[in-house]
């Protein structure tokens, strides 16, 4: 089974920073960056899990929910990737995406 710990750990670190951020920082773009990340991770998981179906877009649940949305999406993707043979490059891509989003968000 594929080890996806690096992905879930990176998502947890970013989510912790989001939770600790002041509302003003979240509203200045950090939450939007995080929501875009959650949507991308969710889309990737859905496309792997059900390739013939149009992915559902994660809704905007507000700046205070976005940390949880990132975690849910990352954990969903990690779970799906565990069942995909030779998917380590997909884990690496997702980790890079999480880390880049965290840098862009300024958190």
C-alpha cells in the first residue's frame, strides 16, 4: 500500500496555520488560496475514483471552514491514491501543491 503520510501531514500543517490566522489575513487571500487547493485536491480524487463522471465542485463554506475543507480533500485524495498502483508521483505532486499554496497564502 502506498504511503501518503507526507500529503496528509502537509495538509494538516497548512490547516493548522489557517486555523491560527486572523480573520483579516484569511479575507485578504489566504482562504481563497486554500479553497482553490481544496477544490483541486477534491477534483483529483474524484477523477481517479470515478473517471467518467464530471467532478463536483467543493462549495465555498466561508473563511473559517476552509481549513477543514483542505483536510477533507487531502484525506480523500490520500485514501484514493492508496489504491492506485504506482501513484507515488501523484502523492508528490499533491504535496508540492499543498506546500506551494501555503507559501502563496503567506501562512
